[in-house]
């Protein structure tokens, strides 16, 4: 079954700790994206990558970092510099920017 | 003003009703997307369209490029259609711009 997996589904961390969210796809897609969703707001783009070993900042990249060492993997690190990290994080992939995006199930991060 | 506006924000319906969700946008686009988000949070892409009309089962999406407006219709609605429906547009860039969603509840 082709798809996108994100783990874990729920994640709890103490303030000041870095945390890494996993995103893996077996769709052979070149492009991958990380979004943040907050109540009452539309999805906002954190980082995206169109090809391995390359990525660009989205609209709200501050306090986040990513890597794209393999085509199928695009992990997101939420650093202690992110002032309000509690949110629902969604990963997506697509063949390229002209095609529809496929979304993972999301990770709900709570930082206290 | 948001670049992508959806209406209504919330919608309730009785099973079997015809439902329309609207999306207006203020930027030039290369495509418009309709997405469905279920209570668990996962998002599914329903349609990607740049002109005219697309149909999939009981779902129909239309777009009017001149008026910068799109509609998502659900015929013969069912409780399992209850979800948040999200409109998103892609400019001629790598990014999508998302609306805030329309929460639909269909009661039996």
C-alpha cells in the first residue's frame, strides 16, 4: 500500500526540548511539505522540498529545521526556539508542484 | 483580508440534502484544490481543478476563473460526509494557500 506515514500520532514534550517528527512516503514523490494547523486557521507551510538534499523555508520556518537526505523521508525538528510549538503537524508529498498533494495522518504535538 | 475565503464556516444538514460550499480567492492561480479533513485529522485530496467542472461520485467541484470562485457540491448528503472541507489555491509557485475550512455536519 502506497502512502505517507507520520509518527507518532501524539507527542508530548517539555518546554525547552527539541523534538523530531517523522514523515515517510513510499509514493516515489519528489516533493514533500510540512504544514502546521492551529484551531481556526488555515494550514500554514513550514518547509518544503522539491528534491533530495534541497529544501526551502515556507511562511513560518522560524524555530523549525528539516533535512532531506533520502527521497522517502522528510523529518521535521521543532526546536526550543519555536515560541508556540503546540499544534497539529501535517506532512504531505506530491509528484511535483503541479500535482495534487497527498497528506499523512498528522502528529499532534503538545509542549508544556 | 485572507487570500482564500470560504463560506459558510459551519454548515449543518439533514441526510439527503444537497450541499454547497463556496470558495473565493483574490490571487491569480494555476489550480484550485478541494480537501476533506475528518475528525481524526487526516486530510484527503478530493479535487484539483483549473477550469470547468469535475465530478467524483456524489461530489462535484466547479470553478469560474473570471469570477475567482469555486463551489463544492455534495448531492444526497450522508452522515459520513461530516468533515471539514478545505479550499486551497496554488499560484504559479511551489506553495498552496489554504482557506480556514467549512465544518459540515450531516444528521440522519
